[in-house]
C-alpha cells in the first residue's frame, strides 16, 4: 500500500538503503565543441563499486532538517505487511534549494529509495506517481529530479516515466569530479 506520512516521520525511512552498484555509466561526448549538444553513451567501467549517498557528510534523512526547513516537504511510503519497503520525499517552497529556482510552483523529488529485495517490482513507479499527485495537489506544475551519470538505473527509470533531461552540469560536484549532475523534469499539467 502507498501511504502519506507526516514529514516528522522522516527517520522511519533512514533504515532503507539507497546504495546501488555502479558498473556502467553514461559517458558524455561533446558534439561539435558543444554546438551540437552532448551525446551520452553507455559505458562499462573497469572496477564496479557501491555508491551510497547517505554516507556523504550532511546527507541522509536524519540530516535534511539541519540543512533545510522541511515543513513544506511530503513523505510517502510503500508498505507491505506493515513494513516500509520504499519511500519518496518531495520538496517544495524551500529557501536555498536551487532546483526550485525560487519558485513556489515547482517541486523536487528529493529522495526515492526502495529496499533492495523490492527493487524492479514496480514499487518505485507507484511512489513516483504518488509524488506527482502530491505535488500537483500542492499547486506545482512541474517536478524536478537530480541524479548523476553514474546512476544509470535511475536515468532509465526517470526517462521511462516521461521525464525530460533539462540540465547537465559537468562541474557540479567538486568532491566527485567524475560524476555529472543530471536534472530531469516532468510537467504535471
């Protein structure tokens, strides 16, 4: 079942791992010195590794309220037999959150996580659809999502759900210079 929770219950999702294995990436190829755009090619990497966003300083559900005022955020969980198996967090109207561009009619899919045993079973799609409904109900016309070129499953997921790649920032992460920030968007109209 999909249920909305109060954002005060944010710690309840901290035990759901967000880590994933990186074994393929989207490698950018600049076309005509950038005038022809950027093409992304799927590429195997030499040594696979585990990426866990929660291990970065200041990240993870228990840390967000220290960085942002989260009272305008939504929390939706997927439950099976009273066990939380996935969640999505939606941010809106939050000062300092760049992807909102200072607008009150945009939402950001801040976090989506599914327990490893329930991935690739449609739980993420149901949570994404619930996030869309939540954002639309709260007056948003678009939902933005950030991911990286190293998270190929997420890129495929957002593309499959009708999101459009609207921004590429090759210099977004000083601590991770080999990662490229990808901003996706989906219209809610």
